[in-house]
């Protein structure tokens, strides 16, 4: 059994939390490959090491030295090394790193040093080898190369039964460091899991998994014990953020499950994210509810639209020309709607889009509604149970909310409803009540 464990920033925040990490790793001999984030926040107003490193890069660009931000970085690592009493010459490591940052003078290199230093310290604490992600995660054209990266990682780890690998970065063929987008250590962990053919990818964070609903809207929502990759994709796309969205791909292809675990409550079960082959129906109709505000819906109506060949293409060409991406496209016989994130419609694009559609297809009506919130009700169970949508819409009607739009995914995995922004919280609460409290 091989487990790959990724520990996030709060798990790496200081010496005490790193000791917890050591306990967790050593508590299970199958936890063999450890991927770490840079130290994150120790308390609400604290600053993450990665943010200090972004500041360091700015200071370097302006003054030619790493200045105050890097002084703070060094101080945090010094304190950590002292707390842990590890046999590492931290001063030498920090000054060599500072010199390299100045020499490289490259933002990706600078911001990757948080994971690099944290990895060095964690390897010393666990007494196992450190494998630099620079030699193990391959980037091509700014993105991690799929298969080639897994091969390179596997080669770097060959002959090593255990190792620590820093998250968040890799390098291109020339050895130039690149980083993932923020939170990218999740992706690094998934690459390691894939490369070593792990049985499980454990992602250790500061929450005990996914909740069925946003806890800022519903008090104490139930935790999702397990969900499929597809359900996760739907929920995280709609704002349920625990994992970096790209971290699913390497492990999903290889049917490796992910388990979200809480470093601060290691006995909590967490949430399992399972490939289709391992997924078992939980008995719940709905797995989770997620949503986001601030969408616009363009409603287009034209008699006999269904017979007009190329109608949708003409509309989509207008979007393409204006560089606007759309989220959903529910349609009826003579109607079609496009749901677009309002952020896409700045600087006159809104007007150009409506005008462009008018010119392209001469519709009977084209109208744009704004301030629409989307709520995704997600669950494989919905396709198994009759009457789910009736229950959903009755629940929404009971609280007097008008539904502006409905879109049901073709896989029957989700139903998306659009309501006015101001009704968002009320609707989420009502849907949660219906599917989680009444069952
Ligand atoms: N340290 C990086 C960040 O703050 C990457 C990570 O933690 O996953 O975004």
C-alpha cells in the first residue's frame, strides 16, 4: 500500500504544526511520499510565506535587493528550524537561497522558494530524502506536462521508498522554474500519486472535508463522506473550494481516490473523492449544493428557431468575436439562453453582445437579465429517484422565490437553477432543508 500525502500551508505554518505532520506521517508506514506547501497563516492576520515571496520579488525589481519581505521570510524559517531542533544549517540555506533569488531575478523562482525551504526542513525532520520538484515536475509552455511529468517524477523517485517533494513548482526542459496557479501544491501531490501508482492520495488540510453546503449560509451543514470525481468537479466549479481544480486530472485518469483529511483533527473521517469504478451510492439523492452570484442571462427568442440551421453557431460566433465565454446554454424549442459571468461583460461588451446577436440572427426578442445567482444541486442519486426536480422546485416555491432559469446537465448529475442574487441565500437554505433535513 502506498499513500501520497500532501500537507497544505496551515499544516506547515510553524514548528508545532510540522511536528503534527511528522506524527501523522509516522503513524502509518504506507505514508511514503510527502508533498508540502509553504508555511501558511498561523493566525487570521498572519501573512503566508508565498505572499511574502511575491512581495520579495517586487522589492527586488525596485531596489535590486530582497529587502524587508525576505527578512521576514528568513525569520519565520529560522524560528521553525529552532523549534524543531533539526540538524540543518539554516543560515547557510537561507543565504544561499537569497543569493539565488537575486541571481535568477525571476518571479516563479522566487515564489517557489517557500515550498523548497519547507521541503528541506520537512525532509530533515522526517529523516528521509528531499527530491527537488525542479527535477521531477516538467513544465511545457507554462503548464505541467501530463504523461512526461509522471515519467520524470517516477524516475526521480526510483529507488527511494520514501521522500519529501516540495509542491507548487517544477521546471521546463531548460531547468527554468515555473509554478502552478495559487494552491497548486494540490496538483503536485496528484502528480506524485500518479507517478508512484499510489493507492490513495491523502490531502491534509485544515478542514475535515467537504461540506454539503456553504457553512456561511447554513449552520453546521453535514459533511460529505464520499463523492465521485464528477460530483466534485461540478461542486468545485460552482465555488466549493477545498482542492485546486486541476488536481483531479492526474489521479482520476489512474483511478486513484483522494481523501481530504484534517491535520488538526486527524481522527475525523474526512471526505473521499472516488473514481467511478469505486463509487458507491450513498443513499442520498443530493450529494451537495454549491452556487455563485453575479451572472447575466441573455434570453433569445425566435419563432421557428428549431428549423433554422446554424442559429446557435451564429450566436456563438458573436461571443467568440468578443472574447466572451459562457457557462450554460439552456434551450427550448424557440428559445435559447446564455448564462455568462458578469465579469465577462465589462466596458461596453454587454451592449456589443446584445447588438451583435440582433444583427446575427434577427431574433424576435433578445433580453439581458443581470444579478442572477446560480445554484447547482449535485448528486448521482438524482438520476435514480423519481420526483427530485418536483421536490426542488416546490422547496424553492415555498420560500416564494421566482426561478429565472433552469438547466439540467445531460448526465442527470446536476440541476442548476438561476435566481435573483438577493434570493440566493434563501434558496440555498430551502434546498438544503428539503434534501438534507427532511430525508
Ligand atoms: N504556497 C502556494 C500558495 O500559497 C501553493 C500552495 O500552497 O498550494 O498558493
